[in-house]
C-alpha cells in the first residue's frame, strides 16, 4: 500500500509551450516512466503537489498515482524535481514506476537526535554533520523516512561512522570505507569574534604608540628647556664677574 495518493490527468500535448501554459493555469507537468512501460505524461495540481513537496517523507515513499483517463493505477517514487531558478516552485516532476518488492536505492536524510544535551554540547562543542543523507538500498515499500543517529553519549572529539549506525531491517548502505557521518568538535571562533579581537588588539597597540610618542615628546621638551636655560646661566655668571 502506498503512503501517498495523488490524483493526476493525462497530458495530451507535450513541449515547452504547453508546459508554460499549464504552469500559468496552476498545474505542474510531470512524467511517469520505467517498469518496461511507455512514458506517461501527466498533469498535477500545483497547490496540492506543493504541499506534498514540503513533506520530507514524500521523497522516500511510494506514491499511488490515480491518472484520470488512464486504466489502472501506477505506483511510483519521486525520481527528480525541477525547480524554478528564482522562486521555490516546482516546474516539473519525474516519477519512476516500482512495485513493492523492487529493490531501490534512495537518498535518505540523516537526523541527529539527542545531541542538545550530550556531554559535547554541555562542554560547548559543536555538532558537525559530514553526511546529511545516505544512499540506502532496500525494498520500495520499506524506505525509511530518515536515518536517526543517537548522539546522547558524544563528547568533544567523538565521531559516529557508518558502521556505528543501526540501520532499519532490510536496509543497506554500500561502503568500502567506514566513513564518518557526524562528529562533535571544539567550538571555533566566528568571523565576527575574530574581527572584534583584531580591532581591540589594534586599538591597544595604537594607545601604546601614542603613549610612547607622548613620553618622547616630554623628554624632548625637557632637553630643550635645559638647553635654553644654559646660555642664560652663563650670561648671569658673566655679568656677575664684571661687577
């Protein structure tokens, strides 16, 4: 049984011009292919479909397509979504036909759980996710919505590798190397903090220079005063001798 049921219509005309007209009328052009059957161009309602596309599980679940004007139903997976280059709007969707028992490989998102109160977080560490998704191979009717990674025991410097993760039954992640999925790392200074510290250091250095210049000025003034006083003293002595 499919997790999502989507109503669609047959698309009699194809091409860019027809696709633009459909989008202007609140529709999304799509196609269903695979399964040793001819490609099936279809039309989806944009409002209904956009809500489904906001659901993360839609991308990893079997979809039942009820196509008006076409005999039977099609079970498929979302294979690709093309988005508008400026707006967050889907402009075309590819579906791939599958049966429940088919083995498929899908990108499944990684969800880190229990990391907010782990020892690494308490010590001020930062969660670093290396793999935000994993290529999971499993039956089409058993694709997990996400791969949960428990981080409750992580300390700064700890990492979780692919072989540390308990995958759902029947699911596999092909790998030659036991790669890192996520880790807890020591906090790093932000750009703003570095700029503030640099500015403070420059200001402190400037004050030191001004202080040195002031001291030198005072010394020079004292020397000039002494030099100015010496001729006067000699003149007084000379006058005194004449008397």
